[in-house]
C-alpha cells in the first residue's frame, strides 16, 4: 500500500525497467516478479503494458491517495535493526522528512518518534518549512517524543538539525571500521490525527 500510495502521490504513471541496468538475469526476474505481484494486488490482470529487447514498462494502477505518507528525505543512513526497533542515523548534522498529505486532509497532526544521541547529549531542532517547530536536548538513551504539526495538503518538508555536531565511532575509538558521521538516531516514526 505504501509503494502504491507513493507512486500515486507523486503522479508516477509508469514504471520502466531498463534491462541493461540489471547485472544478472535473476535480478531482473526478481524485480519483474515484484512489480507483477504489486500491480496484480491492485487489480491489474496484465501489469506489464509494454516490453521490447531493452525495457519492460508497467502502468501504475491509479488509486485514490487518502492516507498521509511519510518518506525519508535527504541525509539518512540505511535502516538498522536494533533492540529499540528499526532506526536510522542522521548523516552528520541534518536530514529531512517528507510528510505528504492527501487533498483535503490539511490540518493538525501528531508526530511521534523516539531518538537517541551518539556519544553525548545533542540538541535536535525541527523546522517545518522555514518555521522552527520544536527543539529538545536528546540524551544518549532512546527517549520517546510527541509534537503537534500543522500540515498543508501536498508535500511538507520537516528539517532535522543537530547544532551540536557529530562524530564517528572510529574517531572516538569505539569501532575502528565505522567511519560514519553520527549525531542522532530516529525510530518509531508515526503520524496521526
């Protein structure tokens, strides 16, 4: 549902696979199977609408965009599975989230999440567009937070900034192989009315 909602929210009408971009035939086969199943689950009996020696094209099933959508924006490390659940570190000291609201659903929403700072407490500033919205000092232990946001229909950009900087595990002698620049990790993101 999230993938179909995202494709419709951003008005992607076609998905095109370029066969030459796949190093192995098995990768192309897995990807085709994924889209065949995804679009068949939305009621398409023939998901592929075109194929030649170079491409395979799928028409995105048009579906009403009715639920808010939260997407990771820029400057996030890959998701990690931890004892506190799935989390992502901010890459250095800033990142963005895209909060996409369906037509007619602008209004007040509650954003819930949990966060922890790397190596030392660090301040986290959140801004909706250019408007400062929230600031808190994040401890090194995972802590839960909730905030209210007034969101417009369409895409709202939430900026996360850590003015106290970042460090790598390697630079602090914690892990010689981990060069990532870490400041704050975020998990448990939920957006509700």
